[in-house]
């Protein structure tokens, strides 16, 4: 039986390695419980992209002081404090010193960061979204990328959240209006054949 989002997946496209950047969202110690099940898919996606010389960008969500809490503390009754072990990326994601790291303090990887500037400077017009959590930071970053004119590819198996309904609801919404859905196998297949528009 197919997944509930498949009926909305009426658009198909492959990312173009020359124009794409991989964005790995918030694979931090704080989110280890949610992130651990997708580590194999995250690593596989990173390896596939590295093999195509696609730049890998990591985001890290944390707060330096109350001035950047925004609604986060009120909504969640806590924040991830910068400089704590929980704020650090999980070592399993194998971030390299040459990989871009974006520090963010709200759901979107674009809000109040240099992510868009970096992508434009690198000549990238496409983003592949992976990480946690599907329906918050991943979805918000994907929507924001779309609104900024980037072609968005959203991973179905290298994103995760706390609830399957949340995950599928995001995939439905994004497939309907914002992003092309991909998974590890689709990316690998896309990178071994000519990009089909």
C-alpha cells in the first residue's frame, strides 16, 4: 500500500548537481532521539552529494540570549542554549571543516542567517532538504527556499519527526505546493543518468 502523500506527488524532477546544494538541518545532539533512525539515510544522501561535488550545508539551531528566543521559549517552554553539548551537531553526520555551517535561532534556515547569500555566491539555485524535524525546521526552510526562488527537493527518508502523521502531512503539503519529493534511491538514480526535466 502506498503512502498517503503519493497522490499529491504529481510533479517529478531530478536535481541538477551543478545547481544544487544539500542542506542538512539540525542534526544535533538535542534531537538525537528523533534523528538517530534516519542517520543511515542522512549519511547515504551526504555521500551521494559529495560524490557529485554538491556542497553540503549544515544548520544548527541554538539561542545565545533571550533577545533571540522569539516565540521559541513560549511555545516549547525551553530553548537550546548555544555552547552546550546539546547544541552541537551529532558527530555521526561527519561535518567537514570545509562544509558551511549556518547558525539559526528559529525554524527557517534562511531567517536572519547568511544561507541565501552563501547559496547565491555559490551559484546554487536548488536545495535538497534533509534533517529534523520534518514538520518544523525542515518544512519551514523548504517553504522559505521556494518563496526565495530556489527549486526545492525534499527527502522523504532523510527527514524525520516525532509522529508519522506529521511527517506525511508535511510531505503532502510540500508535494502539492512547494517541493519535489526525493529519497536516497531517487537521488542516486538521478545522479547516474541525465537529468530529466
